[in-house]
């Protein structure tokens, strides 16, 4: 921590709060005579608690007080996204909580909201790392949670800091909502540009009349000698509506010859048949093989590829809808081959491509700008929190009782809980 502003003091979290882990979930706890709702890790999100999907477990009479969550309690995720924090605001008459959560109950004079924003700042600068244990499944032990160094301002300043953070965050939320709305409108504009550009009284032909389709294959992963060769190998996840200039993996000649993979030429149009990128397109800038989730569309007229690209982008949602019904959306080659393609003259195709690409380029530039602005809002939030917890967001008032006096009162009222340290953690 940097030097503290005048009137502030630093305290271990365990010196200014009561902390407790929740009840351990077990087979026995799932059944019983006193079932009650409880909060899990998934219910605690940044700044809010989702009660739409609460589970229940048994709470015995002697457990009710220990595991009750009261309004104003701060709940912190012990694992998963470590430190994710929200305040319980009494949304239900009673709720308990699971061991995957820490319950932090601030002492009088310490603001719940101030602590919740502090946790958010701590997480944003990755300051939890020294307090986390576990090599594979990381978690934040209660002993170490209590050691977190908290900068404590005077009580009135805590309230001013919370109010200032919420005012700034509220403005950011309004701006972010506007940017997200702009992105949705840009997506509609893109669809409209494709639709308008491809409208015309033109003859249609089935795709299999103007192109040949073929899927690839995956060499056996049990044969290391099938991979790492000189042949680029495209997977469906690498199709992102752009040009494919390189691939994540390559295969060998042996892997090619002893599998259903096949090399297709540069300039070939590719489409993802299933997976997370179903319907996404790509154009090869290299000769390459593909896996079975990628369909190569080899136009009989190479000059038609840019136009065919636009048509398939415009028809993507229809193609995916036609392939619904299985475990995941998919586009079969049989569906692709039957697609009706409007075929204007070659000169008209060039005009359509030029005009639509001009409009899409402008829309993409606007989308890039809005996405940059949305990402910048994350940095702005972090900067606001940084100023808040270093004393630069609101003014100090020398007439206010210093935080040291507050800490003395808390220490006199509560036993110190940070003495029994399990391990030394840097301040």
C-alpha cells in the first residue's frame, strides 16, 4: 500500500469485521427436517446477488445463527473468481450460505458498501494473488482473507467515497448501455446492408450447380507423426468471417494420406458446419487441409467467390435454422448444396460486392470504435476505484474524527482475530 491520506488508518480485514465461511455441503445436508435456501458461489456476482436459482439444504437449530446472512453482510467468493463480492440486502426473509462463500460482517463504523468496492478494487489490480492457495484449484482461505490490508478512512469519508463511486459508475453504466444499444443497431444495419445489396430480379441456381463442396478430416491424435508437418490444417474455430492466412496446427503428408483430410487451394471459400462458430466463413489465402467440421466450397468461377461469400453471410441464419434439431446447430452439406443463389451478371456481381463491402467496412469501423469504448470503461472503473482507495476521489475533512479512533473503539469491543496466522502474507 502507498502512504495513507491524513486521517486514514490501515487495518487487517479481520480487525474490522467478523468473517465466517458457510456451511459445508454434504449428502446429509441435502436432506433433513429443516431445509432452507442458501447462497452459492454462482449466486454472488459483482455488485448483485442472483436469487433466481437458489438451492436448499438442511440447517439444524444450532446452525441457524452461525449461517444466517443478514442485510448488510458482505459475501465474498472463496474460489472460482476469487474475491467476487456482493452485499446481501434482505431480498428474502431468511437465507443461509455455503462454504464456498465468506460472510463478512463489518463492525460498527465500517461501511459494507465501502468494503464491497474495496474488494472489487483489490481484484481489479490482482492483489488477491499473495493470499490465494492451491496449485490447481485456487481458493482464498479464511485465515488469509482476514489479513487483507484495508485502508480505512473516517466514517463520514467512507460514505462520501461510496457516493462518489456510485455516481461515477452510474454514468459509466448509462454510457455502456448506449454503446451496447449502438452495437445492436449496427448488427441490424449490417444485416440490412447485406439484404438490400442482394435484392434484385436475378435468376437463381442451386449452390451445387455453381460450386463443388467437400469436407475434410482429422488424422488420429494417437499418431504424433500425423501432426507437425508442412500442411496447414484449418479447424472450424479458426473461421471468423475473414481471410485464413495461417493455422494453429499443421499435419504431415502421412497424416493427410491416412485420413479423410484433403488439401484445397488458395481462394477456396470455407464455412463452419458445426461448433461454436457454425456458419462462420473464411477464404483461404494459402493452400490448406481442413477438419471434418469445415466445408470447402469450390466455385466453378473463381471470380464469383467474393459475391458468393456475401450471399452465404446473408443466408447464415436461415442455414443454421435449417440445421436445428440435433444436439447442436449444424449445417450439412446436403443443406448447403440446395441453397438457392441469386446469380446476376458478372459486372452486377462486382458492383454488389463493391457497394456492400463499402457499407460493411463503415459499419465494422463503427463497431470497432464502440467496442474500444466499452473496453475503456473497464479501465475507467479501475481508475475510479484506484483514486477512491488512495484518497484522491473525495476531499478529506480535517475536522472529522480520524480512523485511528474508530479502530481503537472496534478493538475494544471485539477480540483481535488476526493473531493466529496460518502463514505470512505480504502487506
